């Protein structure tokens, strides 16, 4: 039996809705283990259009070697994420 590939989807305030939700849902449908990673675990982050998503892992707990891939949605999220040295 093969091990599921793990994918991190990064999130911060004002992420671009479709650039997060579309890859997230398609990856889940394809059978990947997908986690929402934000600056803090268990915190809700609003999209540019007000859609909320809750992170399940904080950036400090998300180690690079734990992931097979990463999705970085657009909007203002990447600009906000780059200020954190841990990211």
C-alpha cells in the first residue's frame, strides 16, 4: 500500500479565493493528504471576498521535510507570509 502524498496549502489574510479553494478541493478529490498551514494553527483567515478557512497547522509546526508539495495562493497572502522568517 502506498503512502498518501502530503500537500501544504499556505494561507494568510486576503488570499485569492479560487487560487486556494480550487487546488485544495482537487487535491483532496485526488486522494492527497492536504493541510491548511497558516501563521497560527486553528485560526480562521478571510479571503479577499470574505470566505473563511481555518488553518489546521501553524507555520512553526510545519517542517519542510514533512511535505511533498506546497500550494501558495495569490492575493495578498504571499506578501503577508513573506514577513515571517519561519515561512
